């Protein structure tokens, strides 16, 4: 019998996941349902994606084998407290996308018999190029973990980290696309300054970032080694690297991560 995946919350990240599944044909043998705070606006998101809209979280939980929690962390208690005592959580798999809600939180909320895993994905998952960091401590059974991998391996690089580092790992992958976009924009601006068409500059910058990331994943080379391979003695690239160092490029990136972590 086909399993049903249910989303509690169907905002940007939930729709990105479904878009990634559709692009990679990952869930052809599964039914998908979803609820959101504003039911009347939900069909506009669900219908084009082949997702069934449901009126509330309880309906999603009752209908689903796998429940993906995609609401804001502060909303979770109020949502689940309405019905958690009357659900057989041993028969469900819960996948959390909520930052800061670790394995211990979900065990306390749903009970020791529940099966859950805490994760943080990022938006490139929409095109099958995402990253998902998952807490290494979880309560999934082997078959449930296999299903989790079946759902997310085709659309993301899945990395397991310990609870103490889930937050910073999530910051890297969750906030990183914004910083990478700013870097691409800055590169494109420089290209436009010297006469490149804007669209051309965007394609060149984006293709370069994609290729550099793919090269690191394929080879496992440290980024410093990749940088050194491009920096010939007395060459042009090292001149640019020196200019970036003078303006605090690496320090600015680290400061951005510090700012996010410090705000939690």
C-alpha cells in the first residue's frame, strides 16, 4: 500500500521540497497532503503540485504515514497540543524542519514511543540541489530511516551532525544561499561595470559557483587547495585574493554566521 506524506505547513520550504520531488520523480508511488494556516489560499499552492489540501493539522496527521513539520518553531506546541494525546505516534514518522527543535524536544512532546528526526534543509532543494542537515540522534527505525533517505537523497546532500552542531550547520546551509546570492550579485555587478550584459554576468557567476561547489564535492579537496590551484605566483587571481583579504572578505562571512548564531 502506498504511503502518504503529510505537510503541516506549506510555505516556501515545504513547496520547495515538493518541487524537488516532482523534478526528480521521487514520490511517484506516494500521496502528498498538506495544511496551512490560511486554508482558502492553500489550493493555489497544492493543486499545481498534485497535493491534496486539508483543513487542519489533525486531518494531515490522521491521513499520513510520514509527517513533515514545516511551520515556525514557536507554533509547534500550540498545534500539537490540540491532538497529540489521541494519536498513535508509534505508527507515524515525524520529520521536523523546525530550527532549534532537537530530538529531545520531540520525544518530550510526542512521547518515548514516537519516531522522529530533526532536520534543516535549504531552498535549492527545489531543483534537486539542496542540502539537508539532520541530527545524528533520532528515533527512526531502520526502515523509517531508509524511507527518509529515499525521500531526500535524490534532492539533497544529506549530512548528519550531532545535536550541539545542528544549529550552526543549519545556519551554513539555510542562510548560505542568501550570502552566495549576494556574492553572485557582486560578481555580476563587477562584470557589468566592465561592459558585460547583466544576464550574461549572472549566468557566468552562477555557473562558476555551481561548478566550484561540484568540484569540491566530487574531489573532497579543501577549499584552500582549490584556491591555491588557481593562484599562480605573480598572477592575476592572487591579486584579487589579496584585495579580498584587505577588505575583510573571510572575516565578513564569519561575522555573518556569528550574527545568526548570536541571535538564536
